């Protein structure tokens, strides 16, 4: 259960400029085309304004990212991009820390058999994308006062064919990110509602009022 914090908002500091990387080689020496970040992005969505002074988005911890190349879109970068584009600091103290706990994209070759497999070339494969993130509210003194987690899992089985696999991998990561984005906001608004700032104005107490001297 979260504890009510005393932090208040005003400035936003992001510790990360999120570059999006994509590249890799398919079987038989074919290269994947470089793909852009998710077309829709997250900037068009309603910002999630938090009663903290800064947003921290550190690099994932060792072991959090498990990716089987080739991968058209890096899942951990998309998760960090989601946090960068959606979270807004609107307070004067404390911070919110966004953590990539799991960014997994796995390729599992399927066993081939029968006469058809002799002419099909590469066997089919199963794609799995597993995402898990955590948002922590940290007090000005440095202690964690609340947190929320969200996760998403998508899988898909494909026949052989490098081009089909490239597009399917991209679509799978897109679908997983869409699911994570929805779940993340739902959990945040349910669990961390005491740290949400509604509207564009700073919360009460963040702006001081001073009467002008009479002429």
C-alpha cells in the first residue's frame, strides 16, 4: 500500500535521452531494414502528471534485458520512451523513478519434420515478448514511499520466411507495448492516485502569492 508523501511538483528533469536502436541480420545473410520507433508513439496521449520534482529513467539493470537477435525494435528502449513521453514532474520535491525490470524478446525455433520441411528452408519459430516495468515514488530524503508495477506478455508462432518474421517481430513488440502502456496507466491511477496532479496547473501550495504594495 502506498504512503502519502509530502513531495510537491514544478520542474521536470529527464536523465535520459532515449535513442531508438534497430538492426540485425536475418538468416542467410539478409539484413533487416532499419525500422523507426513505434509510429504512434505516446506523446499524443494524456500526460501523467506526478507530484514530484523530477522523473528518473535509469538504464536497465544487468539481466533485465534478454533479446534474441535480430530484433527490429528494442523493447527496453520503447519502454523507456513510453516513460519519457508520458510522465511529467509537477512538484517541488521528491522524484519518480521508472525501472525496466524485464524487457524480453525471445525466438524459439520450432522442430521441423515431414517432406515439406525439406523444401521450406528455415523451420518456423515462436516469438515471445515479455515486458515488466516499475514506477517508484522516492521522498526528498531518498526513501521509497510507494511503487506500482505493470506487465505485458505477447506470443506468436510463425512459419519460415525471414521477411515475414521481421514484420511479425515488429508487430509483436508493438502489441506488447500497447498492452503495457494501458496497464501501466491503469495501475498508476489506481495505486498512486495520491501522487497524481490533475490538469495543467501546479498543485496547491506550489505557487506562493504575494500582495503588491499599494501606490
